[in-house]
C-alpha cells in the first residue's frame, strides 16, 4: 500500500482529490483514527481501556458524514472498542460496520489506563527498557508492538479491496502499518504522527 494523503476532520478537500488526482488509482483504502476521547488531556497509557468519545470526538466523527456519504463505502470495518464503534456509527450512519478485534489498539496489560508518571516512578527499569526497545518491549500481561503487528498485518493482507473501503482503528495500528508500508524499521513507528479523527488514504501499489 502507498499513502496518498491525509486529512484532518472537517477537511473539504477529499471530494476534489477523489474526482481529480486519485481518480485513476482504483479502489482506495481509507483508514480513520477514532475521534477525541474522554480524559484525553491526561498523559497515560491507553490501549484497550474502553473509553468513549467526548463531545469534540463526536463532532470530529460527524464532520466526515458528508465526505463519506459521497464516497459510498460498501465495506466498513471497525475495532471492537467503543471509541471506534462510536466514530464509525457517527461518520457512516447509514452503513453497517463489521467489527474485527484484530483492529483493536495494543493491549498494554497492567499498564493500561495508568498515567505515565506513575509507571515511570513505580517501574523505572521497565519504563527505561521500553524507551530502548519500543517495538519489542512488552508490558506485564500485555502486548509488544511486535505482537500488535503480528495481530493486525494478517487482516490487511487478507482484506479484499474490491471497492473503496473504510477502516476505523487506533493510533498504534495505524503507526505500525504505515511504518511497514513505508519500508521503515519498526523502531521508527512513533515517527508517524496521528491525530484524533485524522483520515489516511492509501492505494495498492502494482509492480
């Protein structure tokens, strides 16, 4: 897959790009990060802790209704977590989403929902180890990003891209796949920035 462009919520550029510079690209893959969540201002580890959208997050999701209605997705997939299911329902109210747990965020185990400073203070050695090996480190009872990639990559390799397709998922999933598709070392996955409600549009690459 090749990343064509990204759009922030509320952007009106997507329709023009679809009828213009993307018109010869065939079926496209649209990956949407869920909207802003409750308590987002607290710096903490949030993986599979099931947190809903806040009001801004709901507005971000609704801002995609008109552009997505124009696209007319025949396939919509979402993570099983509430923040993604809410986003999908608000962004595509006339579509039925297929829930696939492989699109869930990384499982941070005993660290999930904990503030960064708490983990840094209580488990300084583990926190430092994570900084040295962001891809391979696994928090207690959780997943590493390597585990995450092993979980999500089969979904993408098996996805039948027969028409424009929408996925609603999480920052960890998006970063890991963008890093892989860009041919970068997985240790660089945090170089790929994602924002609440951000849309990524990709096309298949043909030899």
